[in-house]
């Protein structure tokens, strides 16, 4: 296969973006109309949108203007339900990282034990298979009832959803280490602890990082839904609050920011994964 020119992929991505923005603009552009509608509906969505003169959905220019407005002052605080997008994202990232790191502290050592011991694997596998398919949000009512703190409950939900990809990938990576390497370590009479840190961990690191990368994506997905349920401060609550305020432009803006932050988190984990990867 011939190598494509390096600038071709970015150019194609830009073209796709322009086509999408153009279609969005055409779908929401103002139209000439004079339709009599229910006054309550007009008050709800705006007179122009109600008569069809303007789409109820914002266009790219509207979302861009609102995004720039949030970027100019991301950390304002005007009360409980009126905080800047930077503050909302900060709270969400803090909750995600707390639950994610707690999950890593549990999943990676436990995954090591499962991968190295067939006995432990057989003993724990039924529980993993039962707990893994449960939706993280199904734990939220129980967490709220027992913990009685919405912020810690959200962290618990992140912990639950993050632990399984890391646990399974760690166990698989450890169990898949080449027997030849372990036999060499055994021949050289390397201690089990040193074998774990100097042979097994480097060999399993790419698979472990893949699990961590999957977990961070799931955690960022779940935090939005969790914050919609528990309220308080966070990007999920911001989306729900703007829906209650019927601010579709702010909702579009938050969706865009959620996607960008998710991309940055995934990119950071992908770079870490490349640092520990190796070629056999």
C-alpha cells in the first residue's frame, strides 16, 4: 500500500468539518414566515422560532459566540446555579480523577493476583461476571442512601465503572506474559517480587494502559449522567440546569466542551501508553 501524504488526513478532516458546519447552518438559517401560533409556545421558544422565522435550534455562529463568551470568563461565580464553565469542568474532572485513581489502586494489584494465579481467577471470576454488566448508575441510589453525600456518591459511581476494564486488562496482560521470559527469570533465580516488577509489569504495561484508557473514557461518560442525578456543581448538572432554563445554545456549548475534554483525557492516556509500549 502506498503511503498517503501526511497533510491529506488533516485536510480531509477539515473538509468534513466544513461540510457539517454548512449543513448545520443551512438547517437553522432564518426563514420568512408569518404564522400565528399559541402565545405560550411563542413565549417558550421565542417568537421568531415559534413562527418558523428562526429555528429553535441555534446555528454554528450562535454556539461559537456563546462558547467565546464562556472562554472569556470561565470561572465566574454568581451563585449556586450560575457558575462558569471552567468551574463546572473542574469539579467534574476532580470527581473523575478521584474515582479513577481509586479504581486503579484496587484494579491493578487485584488484576496482577488474578493473572498470576489460576486459583484466584477461578474463585473471583463468577463475581466479576455478575458485577461487571451492572450499569454504574444503578449503584447511585444505594450510594446516596449509604454514603449520604452526593459528591462522594458520584466518585463511588466513577470507581465502579472504572474498575472493570483495568482489572480485566491487567489480568489478561499478566496472564499473557511469554513463558520464555518467566522461565529465564526462574533460571536466574530472580525473586518473585523482582520478577513481578522487572519482567511481568513491563511486559503487561501496554495491556494495562489500554484498560486504563478505556476506563477514563467510560468514567467521563458516566460523570455527566451521575451529575445530572445528584445535582450540585459539575458539567452534567450544568447541562441539566440549562435544559431547565431552555438554553439550547448553552447545551450545545457544553456538549462541545464535554467532547473536547474527553478527547484530551484520551489523548493523554494514549501518549502514556506509547511510552510503555515495546516491539518484540
